[in-house]
């Protein structure tokens, strides 16, 4: 294989890697949006339950439902944080690939 062909193959590999990473970021971003939407719904349920408890007192069932909703909200918050951390890590990989592409095309 000649040097030019190897160089082209190396560029193609870097571009393919970058595209795969960007697709992964896109998927994680969509997942993060879904998680945030779920979190918003759960937060609305927490508020509803708190209002209900404030108006009518805290029956065992309402208190249990509130506790469950608060736990769900916390789990959703944690899932959002983890998803955002994965996005940041992949963005770092994209930056590395971009640097490699810049070096490979600077000739």
C-alpha cells in the first residue's frame, strides 16, 4: 500500500470514528431529554401530592406515594447526571479525534 493510500485510509478511519462518536452523543442527548421529561412529570406529581397532603392531611397512602415519587425523582436526577457525564466524556474523545484529523491534514 502506498503512503497516500495509507494516509487516506487513516483519514477515513478517523472520520468514521468521529461520526460514530457524534452519533453516540446524539443518542445520549436524546436519552437525557427523555429523562428530563420524565423527571419533570415526577416533579409535578411530587407537587400534587404535597398540595394534597397540605389540604387534607397526610394519610399513610399519600405519604407513601410522596415518598415513592421523591425516590423516583432522585433516581431520574442521578440518571440525568450519569448521561451528561457520558456525553462530556465522549465529547473529549471527539476533541481527540479532531486533533488527530487536524494533524493528519496539516501537511
